[in-house]
C-alpha cells in the first residue's frame, strides 16, 4: 500500500505525458488535486495498519517502506500543502504550458516527499531527497526571472554540499554497521555509540540536514530561495519541502535511529536557539513580506530543533507537532502573501497597508496564521510551543526554555508589524481598488486556517491519537 | 449537577461566537444575544451562589493539564460580581454604542471575555488558568483595537506589556508546578523559601499587572482615550481588578504561606504604596475626564495590593472589600464619563462645565461614586479604606501616611473633576445637552445605590462574601463589619477630607471665577500694593506647595515615561540594532554563507568528536 | 598497494589541476581526467560495474555538458580574461598551501596512508542487489530522470518571459 | 568493523579529505559559475571514492556499486539542471560572474 504513494504519482506523470500533451492539460490539474486530496484523507482517517498492509500492494515490489505515526503526520501535511500549492498554481501561473509542467513537477515532488517520509533505508532517503530537491530547483526557476535563477543556483550549491555530506555520512555508517537500513544502523550504533567514526558520521549527517532544513548558521540559501520563488512554489517550499528534507529527516535520524547522545542534544539545543533568536531578529528588519516569512521559518525551525534536542519523548512529540503546525501555518501565511502579491503586484510591506478592509478573508486567515505562529492559545501553535517549553523545562534545560519563551515576544513583534503594515491601518490611495483574492487562493487559506484552529481546539484528540504512540 | 459549571464557560463563549457570526447589517439580534447571555450568566451565578461544585476531566495528562473547575465561595463571589457588572455594562453599552460600527465586534469580544474570566476564576489547574489568562490577553487586544484610529497602537502596547507579564506568569506557573509537584491549585501550599519566593514574584507580576498596578499600568491611560468607553468601565474598571486581585489573593492566601513581615509581604506593600501615590499624582494633573479616571483606576489598585500585602486578616479583608467597592464606584464613574461623552460629545475638561443641571441623575451618580472613592463616610469606600489604613498602620507608619496622602489627593482630584465637568459655567455649545437615555442611567443608578448599600450596611458584603475567604481560625477574635474600630483613624480621615475640600476652595478662589470676581478691588489704586504684599506673604506657602506638587507630579510623569521608554525605546532599539547587524551580515554572497556553514560544521564535528573521547 | 597510493596521488593532482587551470575548457577536460583516474581506482577496488558507469557518464557525458556550456556562453573579451587570470591566481595560490596544511594535519593526527595487509574478496552480485534488494532506488532514478527532463524542458526550451 | 578494515579505510581516507578540500576551496573562491559546478563535481568524486572504498574494505562491493550507480544518475541530473540555470543566469547577466549574484540580500 505504501509503495502506491510513490508509484501512483509516477504513473500519473507518465500517463499525462504519453498521449498528446494538449489533450491532457485540463486533466492534469484535476488529477493532481484528487491525488493530493485523497492522500490527505487517507492519512487522516486510516491508521498505520492499512498503510503497512502488504496484501494491497502485492509482492511485486518489495520496498523498504513503512509508515508509522510520524510518517502519517508528514503524509497528511504533505498532502495538504501540495493541495494548497496546486490550487495557488492554477490561479497564479497563467501560461498553460508552464502550468502543465508545474503540475507534473508537483506530482514528482509529491512522490519524492512521500518516499522521504516512508523509506526505512538511509540511501533511499538520500535518493528521494534528491528527487525532491531537483524538482524544487526547477520549480524555483519556473518563471526564469533573474532573482529566481540566482536563488536557485545558491540552493543548488548548498543542496549539493548537503547531499555530499549526507553521502559521506551514509558511507561512514555503512562502514560502521555494514548496511544502510534504519534498523541495522540503529542496532550497530547502539553497540558503538562513542566510536570516532560514528561520531564523525553523525556530525556530518546532521550538518547536511541542517543545511537542507535551513537552521542557522546553515541557512544562507533559504531566505533567497523562499522569497525569489514563484508564489505557489514558495508555499510548497516553505510549507513542506525543506521541512521534509531537513527537519523530518533530522527527527527521524536523531529521534529514532541514533542512540541518545548528550553532546548531540547540546548541539541541537544550541543550533536551535541560535536559529530561533537570530531568525526572529532578522525577520524583524525585513521589508519584503516573503523574505520576512522566510526568516520566521528559520526561527520556527529552531523551535523544532530544540524540542528534538531535549531528548525526551515529550520533546520529540513537541517537535513533531510543531513541525506539523509549522507546515500548516507557514503555508497559510505564504498563501496569504501570494494573495496579496497577486492583487497588488508588490511584496514590499512599506507600499502596502489597510488591506484587511479590501481583502477581509485574506486578512482574517492571516491573523489566525500569525497568532498560531506566535503561540497564542487556543490555536495549534500554542500547544506545540508550550509542549516544547515544558519538555525543555522538565529535561532540566531551564535557560533554553526561558530563551524559547522570550523569543516568543520577538515573534509576536515581527508578526504584529507585518500585520500592521500589510493589513491594518489606513488603506493607501492606490490600493483602494484592490479586490479580494480569487477562490483558488481563498480555498487553501480557509482550509489551512480551519486546520490550525481545529488542531488547536481539538488538541486532546490530536494528543490521544499521536502522543501515546510516541511514548511507547 | 457539577457539569453545570461548564455552562459558565459555554454560555458566554457560544453567545460571543454567535454574535461574531451575525452579519454586520443586522443589529437587533446582537443586542438580544448579549443581554440574554449576560442575564443568563448572572442568573446562573445567583442560583448556584451558595453551592460547592467541582468539575474534573483529564485533558492533556502528559503536561499535567486537566480541565478541572472549582466553584466555591471565593470564586462564586468573583463570578457573581463579574456577571453583575457584565450584565449592567452590557445594558449600558447597547445604548452607548448604538451608533458605533464596531459594536458587534465589541459585544462579541465582551462575551468571550466574560467566558474567559469565568474560566480563569473557576479553573483549579495552573495550566488551565494560564490558558484562560492568555485568552484574555487576546480579547483585551481585540477590544482595544476596535476603537478609534490610534487604538491599534495602544492595543499593541497593551498586548506587549500584558504579554510580557503573562510570560512571567507562565514562568511562575511552571516554577510553582515544579516546586509543588502538582498543578492542581487547591492542592498547593508552598513555603516562601528562595525558589518559592521567586515563583511567588513571577505569579504576583502576572496578577498585579492584570489588575493594572504600577509599573505595568502604562497602557491603561492610553486605552482610556482610544478604546470604546464601556471597555474602560468593564475591563480596567471592574473585571481586571476582580481577576487580578482574585489571583493575587489566591496566591498569597492559598498557594503560598505569606506571613506578615516576610520580604514578599513588604515588597507587595511597597508596590501598593508606590502605585497609590504616583498614580494619584498623575491623576491630579489630568485634563481629560476618562484619562483622569484611568489613573485613579491604577491608584486604587495600590490600596488593594497594600491591603493584601500586609498579610494580616484585617488588611486582606480590607483589600478584598476595596476590590469589590472599587469595581463598583470605578465602573460607575466610567459610566458617567461615557454618558457625558455621549451627550456632550467630549471628555476634555476644558470644554466641559455646568453639566450638573442638564444631567442631574448622572451628576448624582457621579457624586455618590466620587464620595465613595474619596472615602467619605458612610459610603463603601470609606469602610474598606479604613480597614486598609488600620492594617497599614499596624505594619508601618509610612504605609499609613502614604495611603492617607493618596486619599487626600484622590479627594482633591475628584473635587476638581466634579467642579470642572458638572459645576461652573455652562458652555454655549452645551445648551441643548439632555440627560442620558434611561437604559444608560439604570446601570449607573443600580451601581450607585450599591455603593450606598455596601457602605451603610457593610455587614452584608463582609459577612456574606469576604469573610468566608479567610479560614475561620484567622478571623478569630476580629470584627470587621460595622463602624471602624479605631476612631482616631476616622477622625484623621475626616480631617484629611476636610483639608482636601478647603484646598479646593482655595484653588478655585485663586485661579477660578471666584478670583476674577474680586479683580476690581485687587487692582484698585491704593489697595493693590497691600494686596500684593499680603498675597505674597499669604499665598506663598500655597504656591510652594503647588510647585512641590508639580515637581512630584513631574517626577511621577517622568517615572511613568521612563517605564514607557524602557518598553517603547530601549527594548526596541536594542532589538533593532541586532536586527540590522544580522541583515548586514547577509550580503547576498553565497560564499560567505558557505563559510558560515562550514565553520558551523567544523565546530560541531570537533565538539562531537571531543565528547566521544571522554 | 604502493601503486594504489600513486594513483590516488595522481587523482588528487588531477583535481588540483582542474581547479587551478586557466581556462574553463581545460577545467572541463581536467574533470574528465579526474573521473578517468577515479575509474582506475574503482577498477582496482573490485568495483568494475560502477567504474564503467563512472567512465561513460562522468568522464564522458558530464564533460561534454561542461564543454558545450562553456562554448555556449559567449567568450569573454581579452581584457576581461587578463583581469580574470590575475584575480584567479591571487585567489587560488593559497590552495596548494592549504593542501599541504591538511596533509600535515593528517600526518599529525596519524592518519597517513599505510599499505594494507589483505584485500577482502567481493561479495554478492551487483545486479542482484540492484534488481532484487534495492528496486526502490530504481524507481527513484526514474523519478529523478523525469524531474530532470522537466527541468531541461523548462530551462532550455522555454524562452524567458520578461523580455 | 575490524581493525584491519579500519586501517585499510584510513589509507584511502586522507585522499577523500584532500579531494573534498579542493572541491570546497574551488566553490568558495571562484568567481565563475561553471567553476563552482566543477567544484561540486569534485566533491561528488570525493564521496564516490569514499563509498567505493568503504564497500571495498567492508566487503560490500556490490552494495557500494549499486549505490554509486544511482549516485551517478542523480549527479548527472543535478548537473544538467544546474547547467540550465547557469545558462539562464548568463542570459540575464551576460556573464558568468558570481559577483553578479548579489541581488538578494539583507
């Protein structure tokens, strides 16, 4: 069953391209939409038993795939963000041919990310990460404008460095354990936790993942890539791609494969804290809406990393939950920025203002998004942040938890300043004729806002469904 | 039966959400919803007032968060008061906001706030309390933000100040939970050792900041000008005092063992005393009806904090009694301010005058509330202040003196306010001013009557509402109701009040119309030299006194601004300096970024390899 | 084994030349050379199949790609080239120094190349591993090739919009 | 992982490190987009060598070869896309100078 997550998008791309492309153009959008939506539904409503059921896929492909609750959370987020990006793409990419290419690449990236979150083999993990990365390079430079190409080139260099680091780590792990599957590596490492080769492999590996996930100071490519990419692509990139490539893998490797390591936890805490504080401070000074959101993304990633750095099950749960929340509210905010940009043709916050009056729906969902990001109850972001803070406190990292709480103030500050400059205040004369965004941009915004609110209010349900499985 | 507690949350919250959902153009249903929801809330509070209820439902066991509510005499008292004020102010607002476009949002947030306050008061779990507390922060922000154009800035200021203190509260809660090993409020009783003291201070910051004590007050005067007026009567006037002082007394009575003479108690008293004196000094020089009231709203908190801070029964009883009294007369005063604003179109004292005859009922309510707040016998403020004086004197003479001086200036400023707004010459543009509509008058009258009843028949509130809060053994051998025991203090109070009145007369004579009436004698050819000398000799002390007061007011103003400056400038500047450095570091040159990454990698690798060698 | 060390040293020198050479054309040829030397190392390390791949794809295809992109980007003017060479020499002259430093560090850390005693025999069959144990990677290859095809279609075929 | 394999591994290890240093140095100091890609290529060569060496010393040559073949396919695709982007940049800037890539900053 799990292999279908990868095979169906692959076959869809083939089917779409084999016959005449012109014929399949209209069909492509709906097909990708249905695929993403069905993935969301399946991930939300069916337990892991269904996914791991071998009878459905048959024995033709014996893949090293497995779905646990972490993968399920990721599959859900992937589905929902891809859904949002596809809808936004239909609205924002005018050229028909280009939109067809966009849809195809979305399917490929969907397959790639599904592979990343379901594989249990460290080399296959690398392969799927590369698929996702290559598709993202192409997607960023989809419009072929100067900034996008520049950002894409920077991303390629960093991504290549990260891939090389990962491969080196994979080779060293192969040296230590003799295999590339997660269980084998995990078993071998628990026997040799402090061998120098192991530690070298681990440090190379996590640095590669830091680059992919954009933690400070490994983040150089990230603000450029997020802000220069076409709007639908930034939704995807910020919402899920780098989170899957960098952060999910970090959680998977550190939380589930490596044996607990105090020094590693310290590194995670330190990098996480630097990301939180420096990211938030950098976001405060931005004029470009998307660039501000990119730095905010770095800051939020910091929370996930320190949650992971606690080393306790509660911390890891907090990290996973924040990963989920972050992908929801960050894609929501990027969707809103896409809506604003599509109507006003600018992302410079100095030139905007008072849009809440003209774009009430965008303004309201944006408030929900930023309140969730700033950790205000009862939205879902509050729960994950408080869990991370509590976990840090319980694990004895009192200073880090204090910093995490204090950084919340900066988060609130930059989001408030964003909200004020874009949506509140007096509307500018030249923006008087602005209209609310189209349905294709409102639908994902409303959907994501509903999830943020729902996950916050129904937190006990989320908790009961997922937390228990992580505490096993 | 115990599930009925959920109604206290569900009724206002659902009603609030309903009010939000109703389209903007339809007005009637919103008001029906508000009145029926607040009415139902009041009914519930009254019906269940005497009961002891508890509701428990595990919510997030992993972090010790349970949905546990406890309804007993103390929370019942606060809930009843909240419900009563909520209903009266809702009644008032249906009229006073009738022409405002933001009325719908205001009412929705109003209802949600009531629900959250009920939740915060009822919750018997520290984290649950925090949950509702943070929710109140949001509605506070939203309620200010719906006001006039500059309201957003004020709202953001409030959000930042209250947000920071809420963070302190969060730290305090985590620390307390850690120390006590449980997060159930009724199961905590900690000694005030070093860590306990720290936890207490953090919790205290959260509580007194909600109540509006210095130095966390500076958003309140700004909000007075920008926010909708019923907001002022409702939140800073009544509700925030109720919840803030409720939490303060919970932490000092139940959560921690606060003893008279401990450093925490002294600290609380100092905070109280400083708040009393600085805020009242500020109030004295204000030229706006609402702004003047808002500084009094801060100053009165000082009395409550001072009373509770003494940690002796009479002080605590006095503080709590003052809390409910203050909520009454302060909301009444704000409501009169709202009536004046609605009818005369301004609250600037320089543009007001002589409204007493045009709006007699409003004026009467104002007088009742003003004499209550000034502590004139036999109104309610007098009795609670006497209790606080008594306790302050028992601790230290200085605190007593500060409290009495505060009382002097309170009286002086209300004489000024009443004189400027309701007496004096009626301005031409106010010829056609009429008395406020009945629906606005009814809440004022009810509250003003309450002030009188709670004063004359003070046994009722003290015995029924306040004394059960303290444990019976602490009340042993004390008598709080009735005429104050210490007659000497009463005499001093009356002397002080008389002094305030004389002072006012004097000031009016010197500056006001009275002085102008004798101008022709003053400047008569022969007499003016004698008058000059007499004036110099005779009036100098007054001038010096005025100057000193001005200087103190100036200092108070500076302190106020300094606190403001720390919030507005210092924090912001430091932050922006960091921000600019970080922005400068991002030159766009990817080789720089790569170098960062590689340095990071080398550090991490060296660190990990080192750790392996050990 | 000594011969292995010599080949590896040649490999390093080839890489060094690739990086430090004057023109892009030589750099591309240097890269091909590096790949070719790497192929020899792979042959000697019992990895013939991968070696063939490396030779045909990296030494062949990638070099062709680099050479063609070098010719496609228009030639720089003489002055620019001269300036470029001066800049480059300034920036690259530290590389040999750094190489020597790294070698010294490695020697200090006692990580110097030592001749090994025995070479283990090859294990399983490559085809078995690829087809039966790791079919997942094959799917991955198909996916990434598709992504590459779209990339090439978008980046090479479509004209930029903004002109 | 026995000590013999470890020793054998470390006899190749230094060359992997040297190749990586050359590659990274090239990426860092060059002002030419294509040279940056060549730096990346050299890094990939280094890691290819590492995988082959590891496969060799641990006796998993078949697995190592399988990994390397996949790696080479991925490498080609990445380079192809990167070259496409370099051409696009050349189209915009009319030069291959990396110093032109500083439009996004702050």
